[in-house]
């Protein structure tokens, strides 16, 4: 009894899972996936494919997809399964003692040949361990391929080479047919006046002549047919009948020999049926991997990271069925959405207006998890992190049933009851997707029931997503940390949904504002507003609106930061390339100079040796010695005088030089200098600032210096005994910068400063001035900030007094 009960529960669980998979439109995705298959056999296999419920199987499928995807991207030609046929049924016939025809045998030979080519391309244990693990079991079957391709021509005809006896019989048959043709031609020439036309007809494999009916009794033979009008008979003359009988007998002998060969070859297939069936299954598995890979590329998929933890990180996800509609039927491009679910979040409540994309979001997450289990990539911007959920339960759509006497509400509740029962017996992680939970009944009761059900799902299920219009469900997040709010983005100007998700922000009520825009009477709307709890609704909506605005600000700041980082990286790469070029160029010059010096030394050495030989000559006179001495002095001057190398420990900076800013540890370029004040205008990326000679050094550590010497006293602060008069030294120009860019430059300056500092920010929109003043006022070492005098910039310049 216990076993029967358990079996019944398992069946009910499986049935509910199958229904849930169907509600997610998985069959539509399989149909689209099958269109990427190379063979009819591969297409049918995908349509019959069952989603794995074991983690190891799904992991293996995904790795196979990744391996073959990487391989095909690196190959110059595409992987082809065009020579693979569905041979399983024919092999089964042979295994039972049956005989298959020559075309069917040739398909087996072609499949064997293709399997060897694919094995050569795909087999590589180092690069493709998962695919190689099953391809390695492929047996080449070279002998079977040789026998079949030798005995069967490419058009399926059994070749004369198959057996000598068959070749002799066919030769004899051909000879007898030629003899019969001669007899027919003679008969026609002899009886040309009695024949309707000169065409030799064929009836049941016999040659016939069209004889006029009035001359039928004139000839002996077999009448095989007559014309519709009855004016013509088709006669096989007696002189030809005997020859035809011999030909028929010969054809039977040829057919018998051909059948004998087919039987022998079918026996060979029977003897190797198991290895051939395994070959067919292996090729089918490889084709399935390739189909998944090609479909994944087509939808712009990324390989998911499948984990046994209830964590979802899915960025820029687009529903694959909507991608198909966009590419195949020119529907609008789907809007990508994000999913962020951490380990502690159990229930996600999605709120927002109708047709805003809530149900599509539910189905999207469900189908993404099914794709991961099936070894498919998921269409997203980054590689998604997906939990392995063998238990996916869905309640989406109208479950009204006339046969079962169930209302829409009852249908939903019955399915939810079945889901709760299945969760109690589940093995592995679970995902529950609920559309409009608690709807279809009185709103107050529906809200209470929905809250109670969601809390139960938070206990039983690992992840639950539920769409709702009930406002009280939004508040669960603030009393139970297992809940999270998500809203469908709504454009207040156009009053249309944006089809994106705002995580952490509940949806606002837009019913009254939409009604007002449509043109409902103001009196009706005011009365409707009175029925609401004014303060409570207003407060909640204000909080939600504030959250939405804060989210937009954060997103804009993140985009600006990303842009700044990108520009900095580009500048860094340019400077690095310039440095490498100069370094290589300097090495080339040094090498060239070394070669020149070496050449001069060799020439001088040779000439000195010759001069010494002359001196050693006994016939050399005093005048010769004097001249040789003069020449040695000239050689020393020309070749051997060494230039004193002065080690550069400092240099005089000039416009265009690249420098290293000490405080930022970044490279900049001098764009202007003032020798009187010893200040430099330096550009670093989008930054532009004035620096003193102590604020930077050369790219190789050289110390900057002016030609005239001066005595410098280093101090922690640049100007300890500060001046209240504006100079280039206590002035910073930040015009054209963003607030955060200007803050970096100003902070570096005032960190070593004491006294008033003039900050030129311009007037413009006032955003830069406002941002800088707000920031400066928050610093504890800034005494005060005020506008500069009219002659010093007025409102376009602020003076910050540093303590």
C-alpha cells in the first residue's frame, strides 16, 4: 500500500511539473531549437527531448555545448552532419534476419564514412574532454564501409564489381536484349505497311508494336494491349516472344544474384548491429550538442554558471521566444531585464500595471532555468548564475473549468494546493511562479489569502516569484527579510510601461493618474480619491517616488564613473604606447652609435698598427718619426677622444613633455608654463590643473629644474606664511570639469595648503559651483567659502579659506 501511495504522489508530482513546463511554452522553444538541427533524425530527437532532473546530466550537456561552440568558432569551415542518416530502423530489420535494399545499405556506408570525419574533427581529450569521452567509443567500421561502397554505386545500383557471377549474368542479359532489338527492327522493316507508327512500346517489360486492328489476324504473337479507340493493338510478335522469355529468365537469375548479395550484406550489418546502433546514437548526441550551440549563438546566449544554491544573477536577459519573433517575424526588439536574487530572498513580489511585462518576466525566469538544465546558453549580457532547480511549479493563466465545475479562483487555488503538496516531497531546489496570486475574489480576502500563501511558500520553496496588484503585499519586505519588491518601470509622461524591472522598489498606483489622462471626469476622480486613505497612500507613493529618483541618480553616477574609467584607460594605453616607442627608438639610436664607434676603433687600430710597423723599420728617419707622431695625435682626436657622458639627474620641463604627477601616480602632459611663477598647466585625461615644480617628476624619475639656480626650502605646506593676494600659485582653474573631477584636483592642492585659495569654476548652469561649495563646506579643514571680488572673478570664482 505504501509503495502504491508513493507511486501515486510521484505521478502527481511529475504531472504537475509537466504542466508547469508546458505553461512556460517550452514546446515552442523546442520547435524553434529543432529548426537548427542538421538531420531529420536530429530534429525529431529534439522534439522528443525530456529536460534532465539530475545535476550531473545537465552539467555534462552544458559542457558539451561549450566545447563544440568554442570549436566551431575556431574552425575555418562549419561542422557538417550532411552524410548522417537515420539507420536505426534498417539495422533493427537486419538484426531480426531481414534484408534491406541497396540504397538503405548505402546510407549505412555513408553514415560510417561521415562518422570517421566527425571523429577526426571533434576528438581531442585535452580541448574537448566531455565530447571526446563518448566520441572515443566510435568504431570506424572500415571493412563494412569498403564492402558496401565497392558493391553499391552512388546511385544505389548494385555494382558489377560486387561479384563476377553477377557481372557475367548482366553481360549475357545485355547481349540477349541486343539480339531481341535486332529482331524487332527486322520485323518493323518487313511489315512497315501494317504498323501504325515506328515507336517500340513496352508492356509488362515486353516490347510491343502498334498494329492496325484490321491486320491483327495477319500476325501471330501475343496481344498485350489495345488503344482506347480500339483501332490499334499492341502486339509482341511470335518471333520475339521466345527471345523475351529467355530474357525474362535471365533477369530472374540476375535478381536472384542481387538478392543473394543484399542478404550477405544485411548479414554483415546484423553481425555488427550493436556497434552500429551505438555509432548512430553517438552521432545523434554530437548533433544535439551542435544544434544547442548554434541556437545559443543565434539568440546571443551566454554560458550559464549552474549552482546548487538558490542564487540568481541574470543581467540583460531577453526572452528567447520574443527574440525569435523579432528576428523571424520583425516584431519589436524585446527589452532586456535583470534578475538579482540572493540566498536570503525567498519571495519576490512583482507589482505594476497590466501589460507591463510582469507575466513575461515570470515566464522568462522559468524558461531560463529550463534552458540551463537542457544545456543551452541563456540570452544575456553576462554569463548568468543560475540555480539548478529540478522542481519548477507554475500557476499562470486561467484555470477555469466547466467540466470540473471550477471558477477561475477555484482553479488557481486547486493548482496552488497541488504545488504546496509537491513542495513537501521535493528533492532538490525549487522555483514557484505565481501570476496574480489571490485574484478572482474579494480584494480584502484575496489580499489576506495571498499574504498567508506567500509566507508559506517562503518556508517551503527556495525561490518564489509572484505578480500582484495588492498594495499590502508590498509592505511584507519591511517586516520580513525573506521578501523582496520588484516593480515594472512606468513612463509617467507617456503613461506606458517600459517593460523593465526596478529591483527593491515596489510599484506605485497609477490608476487615478491614468484615468485622468484618458479623460475621466475630475469630479469622479476626486470622489475616488476620497475613498482612499489619503495620507497613507500619499506617503507610500512619495516614498516609492523618492526611491525611483534615487535609483536614477545612482544609475547616472555609475554611467559617468564608467565613462571616466574608460577615458582614463584609453589615456593610459596611449601613454604606454608612446613610452614603449620612445624606449625602442632610443635603443636603436644607441645601437647605431655603438656600431659607428666600433667601426672607427677598428679603422684607427689598423692605421696605428701600420704606423708602428713603419717606426720599427730600420730605414725610418727622424722626420718619419715626427710625422708619425703628428698622425697619432690626429687619430686620437678623431676616433679615441671619449665624450664625457653626463648623467641626467634633472631636466628643464618644456611644453609638450610628458610627466608623472606624484600625488595621483598618473601621467600628464605640460600644455603651458610660467617661468616667473614657476607654475605649469598640466593635462591629465579630462583633468587640467596648475602644478608647482615640486608636484611632478619625469617619467624615469628625473627631477624638474629651471636653468637658473635657486634655493628651495621644503615644507609640508606650500605656502605656510600665506598671501591674501591672488596669484597663479593659489589659484585653481576647474572650468569644464565635472564635480567629482574637480574635487580630485582641489583636494590634492589644499591638502598641502594654508590660507585662501581661489577656485575658478565659471558661472554656466551653476551645477559645478553648487557641488563644489557643498563638498568644501563638509571638510573640517576648510574654514569658510565665499564669492571672490568682482575684479577676481565674482560669482564665477569661489575663495576657500584653508585652516
